[in-house]
């Protein structure tokens, strides 16, 4: 089973829920941190990293000896990553989406592909928990291909917990698509509600069953609960604002380890999800 | 004209709440919400909509099954596995590269341009504002951010205003890159947690990569003094100007519930003094 943890708004507690849930469930669990722009789960898990590899995306490389400057490559590229000026071909690798259209269209076979570094993937473990995350190279714009690379390490014989990035656009979709369940984490504030609604619409589009965790559940107002009821979005857990939890988090520690009474609550959360997924 | 972009790396550190507070202090400015995928500034600004414009993203492949001879070439060429065995394009997976469109021997693939969001010009009690809404699950957020910033500049020029305050998105990817390029300075709102420190470091690297001067303030600084000091130490080592600290206070949430900026809600308090001080430091940095 794949459970993706998403939120819309940032800073609502996705990583807290993902890491504490993963650690509560013992072995045969893997945690994939797909927030590759700002990965944080490792700060709480402290995994032993066994493998670190760079990930590249293909971008064109022109052999000017073979090129006849026909401009077909520039014409097919919808991302303006190639331009031909007289007898010079300029490529803009940072704009390239790696579609391979230029390679296919070139009549002289003058285009091959080289790599643009997207970032790194690190694979490790902590006790029985398998851990994978990606770290986008600073300056790189495109996170979805790196997210897909992290997800390619999904093992079907294990429970997979995905820590998704905030927002509702392509990186979030890349982190939720194909999941069996999306656990949404929000806070009961106007910003939390507004962004939750957008995220719920995205999950609906993907037709994935979903449930809600309300973090800092005693701040703000009741509008998130009213919305959840109207949407038939089950509230699976509430985490009240507790300065101790905030401090544990701020130090990079796990709530279930510092405040063990939470371990059972996270296990129950998982049982709830299992019941819903069936 | 000066542009201050408020970013954070990590989400939920208080970018929008602080940016809204600055909006209530600054004069002669245009407000710009560049967090187009989860825009929240309007919830505090209560904008009165003046203009609405469609945002045209890229094209999406659509196969005309009547013309399709099921040769499979498009499926072979598509690097996103967006075309099913039944030759239906998954519009969420389609990258919009158009390679299938150009190679289809039957010219059976259309490539309609999608409207994938909208952007707005509004008036608020703090002056004009440009904001946007990216459609759910859409791409091209960077392109929409670029439009929003460009329109905000135009509006400022038209109204002879000399400052743009832009609320940026979290992260360091495409929409953030589109938000910081060419800005006069960025303010990084950091929180004193291991995550806050980690993410602030990356977003500061991003600002340096694009040669935009950075400032930092620590929000909720009293939740963890060690992390606050670690953030400020890191800032000093990287020539990032420290502009202040804001204490943790439930008034941020309370004012948000009422749709107010925190400075409209609080009296003469520590919060007001700290935000006033930060804004004064930012003004000095921007030489306003």
C-alpha cells in the first residue's frame, strides 16, 4: 500500500505525520521523501545512507560537423531550448523538458543527448525502516522528474509512506499519483482551509481515497471541520497545539520517541487508513 | 522601482502573515501574490476585483480517434507514458511537448492551448494588488509567476508607485526561481527548527545563485533559541543581513481568522515593535 501525505499549505505538519507514522509501524515500511525542493524527513529519521547517486535528465548535444542548420530542431521545441542563428546552434539546457523531439526530428542525426543534473537521490535505512529521498540541485527548476526517480524505488511488498511537497501543481501530482490513499494534513485556520480545499480538488481529480489529520487542532476556528463534514472527508487524527510537540519538532526529534503515548495514536491512524482502503 | 520578494524555503513559516503586515506599513506600493499554486494573501487583503484575465499555459495533446490508425508511433515517442493503449492522452501526464503531434503520420493529434489559470488586478485597503490562481494539477506555475510579477511592475509604473512587495512560494524549484530573478532583494522568513534552518540555507543559496541580495528574519524565534542562533550564524557567514526576530504569538492566527493583518489586530505590543523594526531595516536595505 502507498500512502501519500499532502497538504496544499506548507508547514502544516506533513513531515511530522510522515516520519512519526513511518517509525510507529516498525519494519517492512519505507519512507520516501518526495519534497525534493526542501527535503526534511532525514533530519528526523537520521538514516544511515548506503547509496548516493546523481540523477540526470537528457538534454540535447549538437554535433555541428553533421548539422546542416535546417532549424527543424528549433521548430519542434516548444520550450525554446534550441535556437539556430545562421550557422550556430544554441541550446538552453535549463529550459529543456527532455522530450527528445529534436533528436527524433534531426534529418542529419546530429543531435545526441547528454545529461543535466537534476539533483541527487540518497537511499538508506534506520532500524527496519527503508528510507529514500531526493534533493533538487539548487538552481534546477524541474522537480517532477526527480520525484519520479525517488518513487521508482517503491517496493510493492512494503508499506510505502510518501512525504509530498506543498502546493497543488505538478510536483504534488507527481508525489500523489498512483497512491492508494492520500492523507491530508492541515491546520484549522483560513490559510489551512483554503489550501486544503485546493489539495482535495487535486486528489479528487486523481480519484484517490483520502482522509484528514488536523494539526494544531485547538487553534483557529471550526471551518475546517465544517468543510470536512460537508466533503465527507474523514478526520482520522487531531494533534492539539502543544509547545512540547513544537519543541521536539524544532530539535529534529520524533514525537513518538519523546512522547511515547503518541505511538499508539499513529498506529491507530494507520488502522483507520487500512479500514478505508480495505 | 524596488521589488522585495518574501520567500522561506520551508512552507508555513509566516511569509504571508509578515508580508501582509508590511503591506499595512509600506507606502506607495503594489502588492503581488506570486504563490500561485496556494495563494493566500487575498484572505487577508479582501481584494475588490477590477480585472480578470485568463492564463494560457502550453498545449495538450488530444488524439482524434476517428483519424487515428493506431500505429503506436506516438506511444513510442512519448517519454511521459501519457498515451494509453486505447490511444487516449492522460492530460495530467502530458508534458505539452507536442512531439506526438508533429510525428503523427495521420495528423490525428490536436494540440489545443489550455487555459490553466487566471490572474487578477484588484484594489485593497492597502493599495493595488496583482494575484492569480493556477488551475488544480496544472503545470507552468513559473510562467504564471512571471506574468504576475510583470503585471505588478506595469501597474506600479502606471500609478507611479516605487515599490513592489511580492509574496513568494515555498521551495526552491520552478515558481521560486521565477519569483526571485531580477528582484531588488529577498527576505527569507525562517523558523527556528532543524527544518527551518536546513531550508533557509538552500533558499539562501538559490538567492546567491541568481545574485539577489538576501535578508533574513526569524519568526517564532522564542520556540528554540539554539536554532534561532544557528540561523543567524549561518546568515552572518553568508553575508545575509539579519533584519530582526518575531516572537511566537497566537495573535497571528487570531488576526487571520478575522481576515486582518496582525498589525490591524494587535495593540502596542512586542509583535508590533518587532515587525516595525524589521520593516525599518528592510527599508534601509532597499534604500527607500
